C-alpha cells in the first residue's frame, strides 16, 4: 500500500508543467451536478441489473463476495476504495505475482486477455463493462467523476515518473479519452498522454461527448477484457 504522505511528496508543482489545474467555478459546478445526478439516475435505472449480476456471482461462487473493493489513488494522491462487481476468484490478488511475467501491456499496468483468475460470469460482465457499474457509488460520493483519468493502483503509482504523476491532478473518472480511443489495445504511455490531453482541454461539452461515445462502445462490446 502506498502511503498518502509518500505520494504527496512525489507530487510537486514542478511536476505539473503545461497542465492547467485552474478550473472555472461554473465548470466545477456543472461537472459535479452531472456526476451526482448522472450517477444517481444510473443506479436507479440499473438497479435490476445490479440484482441480476449479484445473484449470478453468488450462484457461481456462493462463498465469495458480490462486490470487490480495491485501494486506488485519486486526486493529489488521496487513497480511496473503488468498487466493482467481483469478476475474479476470491484470492485473485494473492495470485497476481505469479502472472506478472505474462503482462500484455506496457508500463505500470497489468492486462492479460486470458487471465485464469477471471470467473465465467466475470468474463461476461468484463466484456460488457458491467463489472464497473458499482463505481457509480464512488461518483455519487465524490471519490470519482463520470469522466477523468482512471484511478491507478498504489503499486502502479510507485513506478510513476514526474510526468505520470500529472494524471493525479484531477478527480479520477469511470471513463475518459483512453476508453474511447482503444481501451485495452492502448499502451501505458499512450494512455498517460490521452489523460494529460483531457486534463488540458476538459470542459463540460467534452465530458458529455466522452460519456456518449463510451455508451456506444459498451454496446458494441469493443476492446474490453
């Protein structure tokens, strides 16, 4: 686990060159309004999906939990618990070390198309991104936004350079430019570049466009595993 203090020391204004962190008040208000009401509406609208997925997870693995909570790093190094539907076997985290040599992406991320830890129902909900739906509760709480850089794991942040640390300048999101530009087919450095591009150019209209494009990609079942 990465200590918040350690992350804060790694983050300095000098690391944030060319990134405008001064958001206009009206944008902050609009974005929070979109996050709050959007996530609340999504939770209500998808409540039946939540129940069906929860039952399916329990039927496959009665002893395992329905939800998976994982420590993630948010804005300015804040540590929070990010929620997902559990798509892996119960002891998946303890088996990660054995699979690191088979990582199929670059940089401080782990991706494996045929990860043996993923359950049968897990493959379905991952392919459709349904496993990410509980993050709507993170958005409702304010830990995350609907749009922003994906929140990294503490072990990933330990490997970050000053350039990579700029991803932590804003509230992390459920979706972003990375997800609508190739998702699992994009390497770590390209993902960072897309995140920094979003941070520099972000505005309310851009957020709306990213959300709509994300929905289209989800229905097409593209690039997720």
